């Protein structure tokens, strides 16, 4: 990859990285990525459409699922332009304002997803541990407030990051390790002390992902305690079955996040391809798998989707006849 030597250009841009050494295969590599992006968009839009159009799904659990689908859709769209831009047009150059904007949306939406997963665990806790108060605790107004708080908390905590990065001089290489902009990657290119960024980054992770994961664990400890006190074995299984989809979503989100964090901190000796693949897994697999998991494991969603597709199929048959 050839990087221009123009000093004014270097000050105004970063250069993104795809799969190094196999640039001649970018056209082929783009096929699975296009498939993933298309599946993510169609899957999450289908979930949103089904929830919006079916009045029987206008319940707290499905409102939170709609929030998760919106967040996954946003996370997918925030990386799509630069990832496909590299594979299709070899467009590696990105202006610093555009890079910082992308960074803001990627990190904000990641934190929003963590908050939504926490809200969903609270929903399951109330539904199982205090079912008689479910409709009075999780009112539509309260759900909207929870969603707004999730977005505001995430946005306000991430907002300082672009400004902290803007004060640096980037006298080293302007080549980023991924096909999109991440805070950890950009601050490593600074030629001055990044201790403030490190401390603030750890603070943000601790008070969002750290607190959220702890509260999710606590909610499931309380749920398990309540479920084990149920006498009927069948009722126990039914109660736990309502949590399976959410548990899968939690594992799909936190497992790649922990894996990527470990690779960044302790995997210096690992090949670059491992870092690259882990970052794609972290950003693309949860948005890809969440609609599939909820479509398979949530009976109501599955039935509505089948019903919608059945209606479309019958309509097409009628038109042909």
C-alpha cells in the first residue's frame, strides 16, 4: 500500500487498512462482507417491521428488542461505508473529521447496546420475579425514558473522545490497523503522552460495560433464585426459556468484546489478521446473529415472520394466477 508523502495531506487524513497482502482478492473478500451486511440490514429491518405492524407485540419485551435491532442496524451502517469502500474502490484515505465522527458512532452505539441488554435483563427480572407488577413497572413512558437515558449516557461519555484525540499531533504513521476508526488505534499514533486518554477510556468502560455486565449478572442470579423456588418443573423450564434469547444476545455481545480487548492488550505477538478478524467479529457478529437468535428462539417473533412471508408468498401466487 502506497501512502502519499504530502505533509499537508498527512495532517488532514488517516489511512485505513484492509486485508494486507491480498489486495488483489478484495473483490472476492467483499462477497462475504456484502452478504453479512445485507443479512444484518434485512434481519433487523424485518424484526422492526414485525414489531411495528403487529399490535400483539406491543409489549415491553419487544420494545426492548426493537431498541436492540435499531442499535445493531446503526452499528452496522457506521462501519459499512469504509469497509466496502476499501474492498470495492480501494478508498483507504479518510479525513480526520470523518474518522472522528465514525469513531463517535461506533463507540456510542456499542455502549448503547450494552445498556439495552441491561434493560432487557431488567425486563426479564420483573417478568419472572415480580410478574404481578410487570405492566405497572414497565410502562411505555418508562421504557422510552430508559431508551433515552441509554443513548444520552453513551453519547455524553463518548463525546469527549474526539476532542481528546484532536489535541494530539500525529507525527508517526497515519495508517490505522482496521478498516474503520477506533479510539484505541488512533491514540496509539499520537506522538505525545496518551495517559489521559487511557485513564478516561478505562473510566468509560468501567462505568458502562463494567457496571452493565455486573447488573446483568446480578439480575440473572435473582432470576435463577426465583426459578429454583418454583415447584413445577415444567413452569421452571418455561420461565427459563423466556430468557434464552437474551442470554444468547448477552454472550454474543460480551464474548467478542472481551476477546478483542485481550487480543489488543496481550496479543502483540499475534498476526495482524487475528486482530483484524476479532474486530470484525466484535462489530458484525452480534448484529448478524441477534435477529436470527430471536427469530428462532422467540415463538411469537418466529410465528409473525412466518405469517408475513406466508402472506407475501400467497399474494405472489394469486398474482401469477
